[in-house]
C-alpha cells in the first residue's frame, strides 16, 4: 500500500476529503497543516506572523517527507507545489506507487469556501479584516494562475470538485482508487 496525497488550492476541500476518504479506505488521515500546528504549538496564521513564510515552508517540507513514508491519506497545504523540493518528493512518491490527487475547483468556488473560514489563510486574508468576495476571488485567481500548472503536473489523478461536497468527492475517489 502507498500513500494517497491530496493536493489543490486553499478551499478545495483537501482536509475534509482526507478524513472521509481515510475512513472509507480504512487508512489513517494525516493533515500537514495540523501536523505543523501541533509541532509549532501555534496556529498557521500565528506562525506566518511571527516566523515568516519561509519558516513555515521548511516545516511543511519536513511534514511532507514524513507523511510520504506511510500509507495514510495525506491532506497537503495549498502551497505544497511552490517548492521544487516538494515537487521532487511528490514525483518520487508517485513513481513508487503513491496516488497524487488534484482536487480541482474554479476560483469562484474556492473564494466562496475560503470566505467561510475568515482569518485562517494568511496568504489571502490573514493580515486584516475579512475580505469581500470580489477581492478574495481576485487574490485566488492571481495565486491559482501561478500554481495551477504545478498541480496538474504533479497529479496522477484529478477530480473536479465544484459540484460535489467532501463526502461526494471522497466516495468518487474511493471508487477510482479501488480500481487502480
Ligand atoms: C497555504 C495553504 C494553507 C496553509 C497556509 C499556506 C498556501 O493550507 O498551508 O496558509 O500557500 O496555499 P490549505 O490549503 O489547507 O488552506
């Protein structure tokens, strides 16, 4: 058995899908953001504010490397594809049998989901008051444009999530993964 790694932009549902999919596949769910928060003993926005993004990214790579050694369902953070080192780790894992699943969603969908959890995403709205929907969507579009190709390239499997809830995505994925 090999890990199943969920990648995708903030708000694509990686954490919620990982929990449900892990239950369906009788595996453990791992969430890199939660692992980092646990190790650092503080929230991601606090970590960004006090230690900066680079320190967060270093912790994220360590957490990814650790998570890839098991056969858990792994929820990554949306920025996992921004470091070459992480892309190499994902590629190597895929070559060894891991499934890297891209949870694709349109910017409108992502912006709406992100606004439901204000103040939790430092790269979108962590620096101040919650943003309105058009501003959130503009930030999503800008960042997604920089990352989209990397998500597509790193993935061994992609799924359009706009019309599905986390349970629906997990069910679809469980069926596809069992057939592999
Ligand atoms: C980030 C996404 C977040 C978290 C951090 C940075 C990003 O995770 O890792 O705020 O760069 O896209 P989610 O994708 O779970 O929101």
